[in-house]
């Protein structure tokens, strides 16, 4: 009898241990050194450090292989760079690349990474003008050490908290349409002198910041927040900083000592603070406080839900995104080789070529969904338009659905199908994907969210 009782106890203990969800957190310095390129070489290089930049995230343990979520204070990480960071984190956490997602907050006084583009530019005498591969190597080493060091410190997660809060007077749609349904002017991220841009309505946005917290009993361990907007208040003079989204995140970290605060940019490709931003230095902390106030509301409104590893699900849907027909290989290569062209134009040609070669080579971009009990979080590529985020929420109305965009940055802007006929900077000029991308991504989102077409 004692043997049977012991075996039953051990079986129950093992099952409870197997069902236990655990979390660990990590954070490393990702600040570029003096002289490094910023914003993909589009602005002045590093002159001074106003605030350090970080790469930070969480590792979820117990629900199969570890799941890693990571956010950088960088402008974008794309193509081979995105693969390399995911592979680095996967090895450090003892998991597969498919269970790692890497995103950026898209600050412009910050570096980016695309190892293939950097290599292509170096072949044409432009090495180090777009990114800093030495910085990449250093940050990957720091991430490896930080993740490995964090694993033995994992804490049990007994509950998650879910909340949302409205953010007032921050986000506005960048694209102002005229009576013919075409973009008549752009509302710039860092403000502008056009009174019509400030006076125009907010347009299509998602005003809510969403929050997921992880609790060990009565103790909060980590908080993830999601909000869709470009983060720029002003930029471009070589002053490295994490801008108003980073300031808001740090305000909340100060209010929640000992709690890891990780923020993700939602589908903010066509959203920015332009209506409420005059580009002045004094306005940056104002925008930060407004976002922090929304985050505080989300924290205060949260409802807690018991959770075990059995309530966690990770799904992946690789998609082949269609390449825009304006990306013509011979023309791009000619521009890249032409030393009379402006440097930003040659860099963009190299980025376009990298994406073209990668996509034609059959590489797919993974879309991911993390389910945490009643909550779902979609992880998406590129500078995604906010309509995708709103559509995801409508696919599961009344449920908690958050979105992190700015994953694989190789795509550039990703508009809706109709947006490509409306003109404007994002879809009229620089997007690398074709209008048919909307169907591809919407179909992928439906699969991940388990809804019928």
C-alpha cells in the first residue's frame, strides 16, 4: 500500500511539475558606439548617447520547448539579421528558431541590422554605412550570456493579468486622404509646419495599449505592453535615444520596481504622433507621459486569470509574401553600383535587392501566435498598417488580442490592398511587397487565430 501511495504521489508530483509554467527575463545593452550608422544610414551617425538602448525579453518554460519573446530599441532587424538574432536566442534558450520572435520599437535615433544587405553594400565599397556588424556580434554575445544566466532563475507563473487602457492624444493616422480617395498629404511622425495636418481628424488608429502581466502568487514578475504607433518625437542629429515609447516604458518600470517591463510596437506603420507633435524637445516627455498614463490604466484595469503550461500554445504559419513589381533586379543593381547616386538611394537599392533575392529564393516569413489562456498575441513582420491589428481583433470579437509588428523588417511597409492605389510615401514609394500581401497575411492570421474565412 505504501508503495502504491508513493507511486501515486510521485506521478501526481511529476504531472504538476510538467504542467507548471515558468518565466525568466533578460535585458542587455544594445547601444551603438560613436560613428555607427543610425536609422539604416538615413540620418547622421552616432554623435552622443542620450539614453542607452536595450534588447530585452522573456523566456517561457514548461509548455514544450522554450518560447522566447524579444524587443529591441532599434529601428529594424530584417532578413539575415532577423534570422541570426532568432538563431542566437534559440541556441541560448535551448529551443528552435520557430519558437523565437524578435521585434523592434522602430526608434529612428537607433541602429538597424540586416547582415545580407550589409555584406552586399560592403562588396560595393559601402561597408559600415548601413549598419555595424561588430555591434551585431557583440549584442548577440550579450544576449547569449544573459539568456543562459537567466534560465536557472526562472519563476513559477500562477496567473496572468490582462488589461487595456486608452492613450489620449498620441496616435494619429499618417495618411490624409482627399475627396478622390488619394493621399493628399502625409502627417509626419515628428510634426510639421502644415496646419492642415494638425487639424485633420486622428483617422484610423487603435487607441488602446494592451497589457499582459505574469504573476507568481501575489508578486508580479514581468509585464508586456503593446501599442501601435511610430515612436518618433524628433530625431536625426546623431543623439541616440529610445524616444517617448522608451521613456514611457521606463516610467512604468520605476512604478513597478523589480518587474521586467517589455514593450512591443503594434501595427503602427501608418500611425504616428504627428497630429499631437510639433517636433519640439519639450514635447517628447509630454508624449511619454500620455503613453505611460495609458499603460498605468491598463495595469489598473487588469483582470487576473489562473494559468498553467497546459494553457499555453505556440503556433507558426510561414507565409510567402508577394514581391512588388517595381523591384527590378537590373535597375536596382545599376543604382547600387552608380557612385553618382545619393548614398541613401544606393543603400535602399541594396535593401531592395536583398529582399528580392531572399523572397525569390523561397524564403518564407513566419507569423506566430502565442496563446496564454484567454489571450492571444500575434507576432507580425514589417511596418504593418494598423488595419491588420484591428482586423485581428475583429476575428475574435470580445476577446483579448494583441499584436507585435516590426518583426522581420525586410518587407518594409506593408499596406492594405486598397492603400497601394491611394499613393502616399508608404505604399506609393517604398513598400517592397505587392498589394496581394493583404490576402496572404489575413489568411495567415485567420489560421493562427483559428477562425473560418
